[in-house]
């Protein structure tokens, strides 16, 4: 495997460990991350010694979503990049030209780019071997795609998980919220952009277990070790059996719609206004103004 730039990979005993590793950027999602994630999952599936995959993040939180600062820097720097061939949908300049206010927008250029990220995140769902995700600190926006495409979620009591971009400039591309929570609870979160705490995530059925931050690692390892005792063939069969239910409920079609809608959210008047504000005053200020009416900076739950 080529050198990883967004995560680390190691195997300890029967457990393959994928750890997001850009802590100074909140483990923000770059174009490389879904590609590397998919490669690591495939590596674990091909390793006969591995029974279960552990997904986690270094630093103060699991993942703060897409690294939009990195995206902006790529636009400014330009230059050739073999990972983003010139003239393709992966070329930042192609995406920039497709996102100019008062110009033609090709939604399929948007979809072609974002759907590749969805395929990377969904490698966790389609992995033959179970994936258990550990969330501490924050797991918001695009970061939830990885957490919810995993099979089981263990979360810190005080963590925050949710999709604040539902307020403007985003639609969850992997669209797992309804399948993980049910329709009413998914609507409650997506109609407000509110987050859940770790304890609330367990109460709502989003996570299988929460624990104080001081004992999160212990609880995570305990579950991993129990799963790792199972024969690999039994784990593969149990995952195929349970995942088939979601596929029969139309998950693939829902994700296609969610990904197309994500492109649309960035081309509404509100989406353009958010983008222009971010360019003038910085992304953090744009997020602050987005969340100011809710009084939570996209991180608190159920404010009145």
C-alpha cells in the first residue's frame, strides 16, 4: 500500500485498526481520505488474520467533516496533482468553475465527484468483516458518513454527533440517518441540524454504547475483543444477513438522491450566500452566522 496521508493502519491480533490522523485539522475529510479508507478496508478484508475492523480518530475529536480550508487552498495553489488529474471531476478547478454564481451548473459534475466519496465511506458498510467505530469529541457533518456506515458505534458520553449542514449547504450523502434512527428521529435532527450527545445517541438507538471519556477506550476494546472471538465466516454471514435488510429498503436509491441533493444545496441562493460569506470572512465566521439563530454553533442539542 502506498504511504497514507490521512490515516494510519495497523493490525494487532485479530483487529485491523484504521485511525484518522490529521488531528491539527480535526481529521477533516480531503479528497484523499475516502480513497485511502477504501484501500485500508480492502486490506483488512484480504488479511486472513483479521476478524474485525476498528475505526477511530486521533486528536480532540473523531472528524469535523470536510476540510473546506484544504479545498480552498487546493484551488489557490493549482498545479498538477496525479491524484486529481486536470480536466476531470476530481480537478479542483473543474469543481470551482462549476460552482460560480450566475453561471451554468452541471449537477452531474457535482454528483460524479461526491459519489466517489460515498463509495469510499460505504466501503465500511460493504466490508465483509464488521466495522466498529469509536467516537470521541465531535463527529459532525461529513464525519457522520463514516460513523454511520460502520456497523456499530461506541461513543463518549460527552461527544457530539449530528449534521449541522442540514441548516444550509449540505445534505447527508450516505443518507444513513433514517436507516439508523427511524423516520421521526431522523427528521427531528435533519429539520434542525441539531446534534446528539453520546448519551442521547444511545437513547435514540444511534450508538450501541456510550461511556465516560475516561473509560471509552476500555469499552471499545472490550466489544472488539468479543467480536474477534467469532469465526470470520460467521461474522461475514451475519453481516450479509443484516445489511440485506437495508439494501432491500432502498438504501442505494436513497444515497443517490442524497448525493444529488447535496449538490443542489450548494447551488441555492442560500448556498451561494453561505459560500460568498465564507470567502469574504472565513469559513468559521460563516458557520458562526449560520448557527447563531440556533444558539449552539452546531454542537449543542435541543436548544429552545
